[in-house]
C-alpha cells in the first residue's frame, strides 16, 4: 500500500495543479474574449482575484452601470 501511495501521490498532486492551471487560463481567456483585456495584465493575478474581478464585472453589467464598468475594465486593457 505504501508503494502505491509513493508512486501515485506525485501523479495526483501534478494532476491537481494541472487542473488548477487550466481553470486559471480559462478565466483569463474568457476575460480576454469578453472584454478585450490584455493577457499580460491579467497573468499576475491570482485565481481568487480573477474570480473577484469576474464577479464585479458581472455585477456592474447586470446593474447596467456602463461608466463604472469602463472604469474597472480600463486598468486591464
């Protein structure tokens, strides 16, 4: 059993980080496609910061506040 854990734990750990990386890149791609953001400005953001940015953009968009939306989006273009 310990040999099994020794061999497959790095594989599971790597798979976990690969999935997290793919989710992070998908969030960046969606922001680039929807709002025309620069990938270089979004890349240093962490996943939680990206999620917060996406939720703020969605809230402003649903509240129909174009000036605030543009002010928030201007930093990342």
